[in-house]
C-alpha cells in the first residue's frame, strides 16, 4: 500500500487557530553565531535527509554577506505521522530552519494534483510529475532532490528568517519566494 498524501498547501495554515498553541518544532534560542549550528535527527524508517550538514554549511556560506547570520540553527528533522499526512519540506521558526526528510524511494505520492506553482517549482529543479488514475507522483533523482533542497527549500526558509519587515503571511511568502528565486535558483544557474 502506497502512503498517499494530500496535495501541498491543502492545509489552511494561514487561518487563525482556536486551539491551544502547538509548537511545530523544538525551539532553539537565538544566539550570536555567525554560522548556524546544524542538528541532525534520524530521518525515520524509509526516509532520508536530502542534504548533509556540510552541504548546508557550504550553501549558506555562498549567500551574500549581508544575508548571513540570520539563522542560528538548521535542523534536519525526523519524519512524523503528522508530517506524512501534510507534506512540507521545510519550516522557519524564529532564527531556526527545519528541513524534513523525504521517502527513501525518492518518489512522493499524492491523492490530489499539484497546484500549478508547485508543479512548476518541482520541475524547475528536476522533479518529474506523473499521474496514474487518481494518484499523482513526484519522482526525484538524488541530484535533483539535493538541488531542490539546497537552492529552493533552504534558501526560501532563510528568506523568511531574513524578512524582518513583512508581517502579513502573504507578504512574507512573496518575499521568501523572491529570495529563493534570486539567491537560490538564479544563483545556482549562474544568472546572478
């Protein structure tokens, strides 16, 4: 049996919750570090981390100096049952960035089609979407997955940490998306 998930963004995470606060991750207090501490948790059975601590350090060091020092911790987090149901590759909380594992088969299965932006974004980094009956799959190679995480997911989440100006969810997403395109995708393709 294939574990199929809803499409990305099927949660209404930008809606205020009436439930008590539920921390999305372990909190890491801000520090005065120039380079972030990397924390690695086991990814979980049948999952793998897309990038290594040394790849993360190297990629962050390649950002322009004015964008360094905003992230204190990058945590390679474990897969949980909840994250299996609601797909997410990364999260920024305070001065920490959390990167989540992916299926070790490098094939993700979804019960809903991707939104156009999600399809285009994955394809920009080498992900291949296909549909079979009522299921959609997103297939990666190890190189395309590494590229996607280092030059899109990581840089997008760093963009959130850098963005001290915007307060509305839509504006923060717009900035992080721009930052990931400018300093992730374009930079990695030599278009900076």
